[in-house]
């Protein structure tokens, strides 16, 4: 029996959690329950355990069902104990009270174990079945010992109740879960591990074997298979079992393959994730939550695993910006400015915010996946997992072959949906799907009248385009760029249009493709239309794509002719990327087009005063460029805006490093203009409402 002091000061653990004795600070224990409360708690807990009927996995039925049977005996005994004279008076012998408190703890551990098993994935339960059975056996032994030590004679129990307690004790001592189950769970576990080893040797699993094994695990349809994949991915990301991490990663890939082979051939009415219709495609809840824009790397659109700050003050994911520098570039991808150094400073605050958001939304941080979405952490180490790689390769090959044979929109939609999910799951999967020849088969589906099929097709292309090799496949596929442009103009849903714009942004990250896309008037016009008329998320991706195209000087003329300056100005104040687009245009030949728009300078000054940090920074950069390119014409408009001096002064004190530099430059330009105007006495009022310059601006 445990130390009585421990028993008396232990608070009951909530269901599903195990108590821990290792803590730097131990808060004062709550008052110990009275004997009457103790008996009522025992009775209630035993009754709850005896009523439990759900078993998380068939192979654990024998082990967990034993808890239910023992609890039925105890519930009957405690029912009698609650009504007997000493208990009713709330006055138990001390030895009995201490013993029953220990019994309560054991029953709470039973309940916590059952709740924990119910929350785990079935495959993980199978891998850890021997550990679970050993824990169940130890709990049975502890309970048997306590029941033997219970002074039943002092409690005045009826003979039949004493017999029940003795029977429960004997059954607990005889409990042997592996023997009771005939070792079936261990045999099933061996078959699963053997299947993984076979995949490592590039042996394609037989359909009948897969179906039989999954049936024994309790996975019988697409819905349960999808839930099992999600549970495994979550547990891998949470690092709940380091010992079985490799096997769990392999099982995720195996389950994806099984889901495609076993459950995607025919409709699954019970699986809402596969039954995507036109009514669902615009439902924001149909997709995983999108992270805030600041959590996404500007280069890849993926959520950042390791955010770092470059010399321009912009934040990128370390891996993507490192690749950018390794390609020979020394500019900031977002602003285009030449960096004074290539040092990367970790952004720990943002990393913590991203980690918190991912925990709260049930996703794990990893690069890749649909634009703005998070990819399962299982892919973090899949590159070193031979079985996972081979299973992903088999899945990609199976799906692409099946898509080539699909003749109906419904059948094609199911296959494309699986390709979309697979290409979201990691760089290796994207490579396998691309190598299998998916891109040419997806392009014609962009013109489908089926809204769900159209959305799945363009999103699959977006996911594939994140990989460099797939960018080339898409750009060289006949009609691919035209198909994406068609979606942006005639897509059935805004989400499809948004993903098409994001695809252009992804493709435009390659220098040669950026020029080619900028020369495509249809692509530019469709992006401009989305930037003007789209909802917030669509407008954001369209502006980001236009910003990327505007980084090429030869594209700027076509962008100006298509009305990019007007579209960006209309978005200033609502989308911070709009000011960056204007700065890029002004830098490469579009200054005249911007200033010729009524109110353009006033809008930029307003953004400089009230925008986000990045918006203020880019608005100031745009104003500096306009003044330098157009001289007095632009400076006069800047100085005519009321309060511009104070906006510059404030930004010099509170802005980012780049914003302060740009504000100082703008201040010098305005100061020179004021001095020149004051020197020209024949012009009368030389500096209306702008002759008073704050002291900070007067400093050199």
C-alpha cells in the first residue's frame, strides 16, 4: 500500500490525465474528503467504469473490458458500503479509510488510462499495446492487493458483498491480458510491422492484406482512415512516442496509400471530407484554418518553421531565404532593396506566436502544403524514412494512373482530391506526384464546370508548384498558364480564384517565369481584376503576385497599362501589400502613372501615418521614389498634404529601421524643397502650411 500521507494529500486526477510527483512547487493540498464523500466518489466512479462500453480498438477489447467487469463487482460492493451504518455516519475505521482512498486512486488511474486510450490513434495503440497491457496488469495487481488488505470485518458488510470483493480480488490476480486475448494483438502488430518492412523493400502491399489488417485495427472506411491519419500526424507533431516515431511516420504514408486503394474507388457517403460539392467549396470551415498572413513566408507562402529577420527588417523562413541567398541574390525578396549584409537574426517572438497558434488550431509547424496552410509534422523526418517515402511514391503512382483512367467528373474529383491532399503533405510527395505525370492531367480539369473538381485541380497545382521542379513542369505544360488565368476570371468560387492567384505568385518566384508571366497580358489583367474586386484574402494573393511581377523592370510597362497602379491605390489602407506594389512600380518606371492619379500622394501619406509597420515603410519608400523620379511635381503634392511633416517626424522615431531611413530621406527632400521655395521671394507664399518643420526634420 502507498504511504498514507500521500493518499491523504492527493487530489483526484481529472479523467485522461496522470498525476506527477516531480514538481518544483507543490501547492497546498485541498482538504481531504470525508469518509462519506469518499464512499460516494468510489461508488460513482465504479459505476461510471462499469457502464463504459466503447472500446477504442478491437485488439484492446479484452484488456479494457476487464476493467468494466471488475468495476461492476466494485459498484455493487460500494453500493452496499454506502448504505451500511458506519459509512452512512461518515465514520470508517482508519485502516479502512486509508485503504479505500488508495482504491479510489487506482480506479482514477483506470479511468485515466481508458480516456487516454480513447484519445490515441488506433495504430499507435497497436504499437504500444504491450505497454498498455502491462499497465493494465499492474493496476489489476494493485487493486487486488488493496482489496485483500481491506478490513471487511470492521465494515460490517454482508456475506454476499464480502464474496464479491473476494471474487474481484481473485480475478484481478489471475488477469493476464495477452493470454486472455490469445496474443492476437501482438500477432497483428507483427503483421503491421512486417508490412512496413515490405514497403521499405519496394514491395507493393496486396489489397486483400491491407483490407484485412485495417479491418482488425478498426479502420473500415474513408472517414475512419482519414481520422486515423490526422490523429497519427498530431501525435507525431506532439512527440508523444519517440520510440515509435519512425513506425508512426511510415504508417501515415501507408494509411494514405490504403485510403486511396481501398476507399476512393467508390463513393463513401459517410465521409464528408470526400463529398465536396458546390455548396461546400466556399465554406471556410471545410478547410483547415489559415494562419495569419504574418505567419507565412513571403517566398513560399508556407507557414514559417524558423522565422528570421534579414537586414531590410523583413521576416522569412530560414530555409527559403537561405536558398534565395545561395542562388546568388543579395536583395530582399519582398522589398527588392540591396541588403547591406546577409546576416539572419532569429525572430523568437514570432516563432513562439506561430507555435501557439498551431497548438490552438491542432496543427503542427512544417514547411510546404497548401498556400497559407500548415503541413503535418510527420513530414519533418519522412525524408529519412524509407517506408514512408516508398509508400508516398506508390500512392502518387496509383493516383495518377487512376486519374488517367477516370472518365466521370465524380470519379476524377475523388482522385484529384486525394492528389491535392498528398501534394500538401510534403516535398517528397510533391516530387512523386510531379514525376508520375499529374500536371498534364490536371490542366484540362481547370476548365471543368464542376466547382469542386475545379477547386481541387487548381489547389493541387498550387501545392505542386511549391516544389521547384514542379514549377518547370507547370510552366511547360501545354495550356497550364492559360488554365490558371481562366480560373482567375471564370472560376466558380472565390477560393478557386484565390488559389489560382497564389499559383501565379508561386510560379513567379523563378526569375525567368516571372518575366514570362509578366508578358502574358491575360494573367496580368486577371490579377488586376482580383486586386480590385476580390474579397480580402483573394485581393491579398493577387497583390502579392503583382508585387512579384513588378520586381522585373520589363514587366512594369504592361502592369501600368493594365491598371495596376489604380488597383493598388484602391487597396491602400486595407492591404499592406498595396503600398509595396506602388513602391515597386515607382522604382522601375511607373512613377508618372502613379502621380497622375488624383489623390495618389495623399493616400500614400495617409498610409504612412496610419498603416501597419510594413505598410508605413513601403508608403514612405514609394513617396521617396516619386519625389526622386519626378522632382518638384511630386514634392509639391507631398507638401500640400496637411500634417505630412509630423507624419515624417513620427515615423523617424517609431518606425522600423528601413522606415526611419526612408522617412529621413523624405524629410531631407521636403526640407530642400522648402528652402528652395523660401529663397524664391518673387513667388509669394512659397511654402503654404508646410513652412513649419519639426526640429527632428531640421537635423542633418
